[in-house]
C-alpha cells in the first residue's frame, strides 16, 4: 500500500479564513494517524496543514488556489506513491510562484520545474542525486518536491513531524455550500 493524498499548508493566522472558504469545520475528534478523509494539524512553524486522503481534492482547484492566494500563501503537495509521482507548489499573490514535480514513469531522474525555486531546492536536489547514485539508482528524486515543501512548512507526510506540538490530527468535515433555490418552472426549464 502507499499514500495517495493531497496536503495543503496555510499560515496559521489564516487557517480560519481557509477553512471557512471551503466549508470545513472541526468535528471535535482527534487521531494520531490521519486515516479519515479530511483532517488538520497546527505546526509550531507557523503553518497549519490540511490533509485530504486522496490525491485529488475536488473542492480546491487551481482557480480556487489562485483566488485564495491573493490573501495569503498556500503550499500544495500531491503524493501518489502507487506510481511514484508527486509535486509541490507555492501559490502567492494570486499566482503559482513555483512548481516542482517528479514522475518515475518518466525516469528516475525526472524533475519538472517551473518558476523560481526556493533556496532549499539546490541543496536538496544535490543530496538526493548523491543518495540515488550511492543506492544504485533507487528513485530518490521522488523525495525532492516533498523535501522542498518540508523545508518551508516543517511537514512531510511520511515521517513523524517534530513540529506538531499536540502530536495529533483534528478530524474535519465539509458541509457543501447551499444550492441556490429555484422554483418549480425554473427547475424544469433550467432557469434560475
């Protein structure tokens, strides 16, 4: 088995606005391992992580990231370990500032880059290149996008996070926004 998830990180001071925007609320339940659909954790690095237990989060699109990032930064990581593919990206000021992805289907040294990479990128890439060479070609490039995000946020999905003071995830639920009310004839003829 492997992870197939999306996680987002927003500055802790903006978490309530982020949760409200996507109709997310806490259930009061806590867990050590995030094995429900949606959960969150606050980090002592000043970031809050939203964990979505699927590689596709249907309610936070790139268009939504563009809009929300006008008000605060957002890091998004996609992880699909079944095919050894992952990506990380920073949205800020209404646009994607950088994007980094790896897909082992395109080779063990595949790395797609866009934008200005964070300072940590070069050192992480160099370390993973050396490790991959020393390990006889094992796919360590998969770690690069995830380690770059970790260098900023302090969180990586597959390691014990030393930056989680509570050491728990809080379970969340999503209440879908109310659909606009329509009358009988509008529902038949498609008019609102």
